[in-house]
C-alpha cells in the first residue's frame, strides 16, 4: 500500500529535520577538530581532550584503547564512544534518513541508493 501525499510529506519533513540536525552536529565536530589541529584549544581543557579524541577517530576510525582493546576511561569521561564518534559521523538512524531523502530526490530505490 502506498503512502498518501500527506503521509509522504510528513515523512520527508521528519527526514529533512534529521538530516539538518546531523549536519549541524558534524559541522560542529569538524570545527572543534580543526581548532584542535590548529592549536587553538587550551592545553589540558576538556575541549582539547575531545579534540585529541576526534583527531584519533578521524585518522584511525577508532577511539583510544588499552592493550587489551578496551576503550580508555577518558572516552567515558568525554561522553562515551557513541557521542564522540557521532561528532564526526552519522548514526544508523541518520544514515537511514539520508538514504530515504536520496531515494526521494533521485526517484531510485533504497537498494540502489
């Protein structure tokens, strides 16, 4: 059964909202990372520690771990793995929102997108 025009409009409104929120969050994370890389953050500050964490995530795709592969305590102190990685990448739900938006904009199936 197809969605009504009203239902489709509501879905697209929600999807666009999710996309804007993720765009703004990721832009803020990228700005913080750039400030860290340019040495603009106060050494020893929470922002500087978070910038260091973002740099490692951006360059390796992973967060700092100890020898046994467990995330370091600093990751938790700075908000946890999901919050930190989410500053530079999409969540699963946001990826779905992007795929739905691209499907609607291109008239391609979800599988193609």
